[in-house]
């Protein structure tokens, strides 16, 4: 089993839809979770950063972590064509000396006007 | 300039060439990273530097040689590369090793 699983999509939705992006993981020690957005031909951009379980909201974006299920989600409300990008989840255990972020493969999202 | 910058943005090189990629971060961070991104694969961590000291070398072939002269600059020296090394090479930095990372725009490398 891979450490982090993420459906690569592609996912295509109409403008205004609610988008749900998900990752599952196998390492129960993970406690720091990130979502990155990567536009075509650009580097990943940090979108959300959460610690442990619970929800975090930032504008139209909500990150959700369920450690008991080893499942994280990113919700995008009122999606816009400018949200079209690849979304990568990343996580680590935050232990001293652990410099490695483990990334999912990314989900490609297209929001159609 | 702000954030993390990388030069060049595009590079085409032959298998016998020697070239270097440059990364600079303007965020005051203490850790810097090199990643390789290939199509349909997760980001592959190559090297990690913390306070200018290499703390991880993720089984990267010796034809890739990193250099970190100070906490703001990171280089990746390339020599005798293979066509399968063609990819997007991303630099990132973080406040300390293990924190959230901030990426540069990447260098698109093509080996012919």
C-alpha cells in the first residue's frame, strides 16, 4: 500500500459547484497536513496547512482531517474557472529530524464556465 | 523579488553537457529542498539542506550534485544526464526542516 493515495482524476465540474478532493494515508503518525495548488507550468503553491484532526476554513476553501479514518479532504465552494489546477495533498509526522513531506500524485481539476 | 526564485526556467542539454540550476529564497528560511516532478508521478524528494548542511540524500544518482553555499541559495549541478532525467525540477524552502514548504516555479529540463 502506498503511503499516500490520491485519485489523479481528471475531475471536471461546472462553475459554482462544490468540489471535494480527497487523500487517504497509511501512516498513523502523520499529523501535519497540507494542500497545494499547482497551475500548469508553475510550482506548487501552499493553499492550506492543518495540524491533527478537525476543520480549517479559509474563504471558499475548507480542509478537513479525519485521523481515525486516515482521510483528508479539501472542499472548494462556489468553484471558479480560476480554480482549475492540480491539487496535491502532502503530510508528515512532524517528528524532530523528519524533514520529508509525503505527497500524493495530485488531482487535476477543471472548472468549466 | 519575493518568495522562491529559480533559474533558468527552461533548459535543454545534451547527455554530455554540464549545467547548473540555481534557487534563491527571500523568505529567511533555514531549510531548502530539491524535488523532481515527472508526469503521473508524485513529487520525488531529492535533497534536503538544513542550515546549509545536507540532511537527506534520497538515493539520487551521483550525476546530480547539490550545493548550498548559504541558507538563501541552493544549486543543483548536472552532468552526464540521461533522457529519463527530463522533468520539472522544483526548489522549495521552509522555516525549519519539516515545516510547510514554499516552492519556486521550477526549471523544465529536457535532456536530448
